[in-house]
């Protein structure tokens, strides 16, 4: 069983969180708040309607600012006024297919946006740890059968994957040039596989597309059912990021830029079609899907898995939920949303289930 973030560490930390209006950022904000952290979110307004940010009322839970990480002066104003002790950088253009249509926006957000965050963090002596969140797609994917490790070559054919490899290189350069020489300031990156869970409505993502179809009682469409990905609940990598921040904030300085993979156990490395089958089963009723292949589709990797040994050894991090549990929790969350239940309460209940720790004030 994985270690869990320490409420004693996070209590009263001042966390500057970019990307809080997104799927992963929203779950992170709520987890941090329940541990007693003071959170300042900085991001563009939600890019989807509906959104986790709106559905769970995240803007009322934390200090929230709408802004663009490419606008250094505007972000600096919020950052300096907040005076953070921890920086979690999750803001990004996160979609492969959109990156083909908008390559310049993808590069400017994912590369220069990351450089802007690091520039602010390195100049702030109160910051003890900075985590840059990237992706499993930062590796040069040669469709190999073995899983990628943190020291494998970075790369990426599509603009999104390539931009995330660039963000890793920027992070490494800032570590060698600045953070390795800064006393009491840690910097690391986290690379996660495909994340699923309640509150994601991004376009061209498998689970949001499936759920939207199920909710409307129409067949979902799969483009590439044979693609293999490392599937995990969103709370799994978020747990890893928080553990990584704790480590680099308190441990002696590393001898090289720290980076950790956060992926599922081998049973979570499955085909898109298998995920669809399990989600149909978890949803029940008339949920169904069809395969419609697109001969003109842009390139997307067919095989990509992660080796999580380093995170296990150094962070005591391991996945806590199986793929079946993950998809059951995901279906439960979306059913609650589409039947007008209190999704903030459902989100906290799932955090209770994941951590085994009730949030203060929650019902017993």
C-alpha cells in the first residue's frame, strides 16, 4: 500500500497551484485544502463546460485567480502577493490532437509557461519545493514492449509530447543552473500516465467521451481500441506529486534533477477497448460503444507504459486502486453529477475512500 501525504507537513503550507481550473488541478486543490494547506490557484478559466471547477465549486474553496502562465508580469503579481512555500505547476495545453491544430499555443504554454513558473520560484526564497507536472508522453516513444524509466531518452513526435519533453529539459536546466545551488529549495518533475476519474470533460479523451455518450444513451465511438496506455485514477499521481514535494522540501539536495514516473501496476496497462468494456460494465444499463476507425487520424502512440520502480523505492508510492476500482469510482462520480447529486460531497467521499482518512467535518 502506498504512503500518503502527511497532513502534518501540508498544514499551513502556502501552495501556489497552476492549473487549478483543470481536472487534475481541481482534485489537487481539494486534497490540499482538506489537509489544511492555504491554496492559491492560477490558471485560465475552465476550458470545458461542464467542468470540475464549476461542479465542485472549487473557486469558493481556495483563493482563485484567472490568468495566463505565458503572461509573466501578471502571474508574478499574484505569486509575490501570495508568497508561497510550495509550488505545484500543473497548467498546460494537455491534448495531443489539439496540439496538431495549435502547435504554437502548445509550445508557448508548455515550454515558456514552465520557464515562467520556474523563474518566479527560483527568485522566491520562501519556496521550499517546486514540482513540475509533465506526462508519460515526454519520452521518445519507440513503441517498445518494456516500460520507460526516468533516465530514458526524452522526445515526442507530436507537438504536445514534444513540448512536454521540452518542459522537462527546461526543468533540468533550471535545476542545474539555479536550484542545485539554492539552499533549502528543491525542484523535481512528475511524469504520469493516463489519468481518469470524475470531473474530466476534455475533448478527445476516452473516458469523458464514453461517459458523455452513456449519459445521453447513445453508443460511444472508439477510434483506436488496440492502443495500450497506463490507466490510473487521478488521485494516484496527485498522491505522488505531494509525496515528491514533501521529500524535496525536507531531504538533502539531490545530485541530479529528480524525476519520478507515476503509473499503474501491470494490470492497468491495457488496451483502450478493455477500458471501454470495464466502464460499460461499471456504468450498467444500456451503456455501449462502437468502433469507427478514422483512416485520416493524426499519429498517436500505440504502446506506452511506465516503470514506477523509482517512485516505489524513493517515495514509498504505489497505486492504491485497481483498474476496476478506478473505473467504478469514475462511473460513480459521473452518475452523481448527471443525477444532480452534490458532487463536492462525492469527491470528498472518494478522497476518504482513497486515503482511509475522513476530512474534518465530514459525516461518519
